[in-house]
């Protein structure tokens, strides 16, 4: 339903991997591991975001109690 020009931006969203994996598994009987590039992108993005969150939390830990 979305124009082809905008479809490439959907692939950048990490939730695309989850939704497309469920759709492929349940509707088309294609296992999620059939798309290794999407799997690698998803886990790279997730781990990078986790590490950025850990670094930010450690940096702002002294002020964390004041914010709560």
C-alpha cells in the first residue's frame, strides 16, 4: 500500500524485523532465520542502543536520584 520510494525507509526500523518475521512465519511458513541480513541488522542495532543506554546511565548516575 506504501509507495516503493518509502518502502526502503521501513526496512531501517528495527520493528520491521519483528513484524515481518511474524508475518512470514505465520502466513507464509518462512522461518525468520531465512533473512540473515535482517537478523544481523536487528541485533547490531539493538546491542548498539543497549550500550549507548548503559554509557548514558553511568554518566548520569549521580543525578539520577534527583530526577526521580
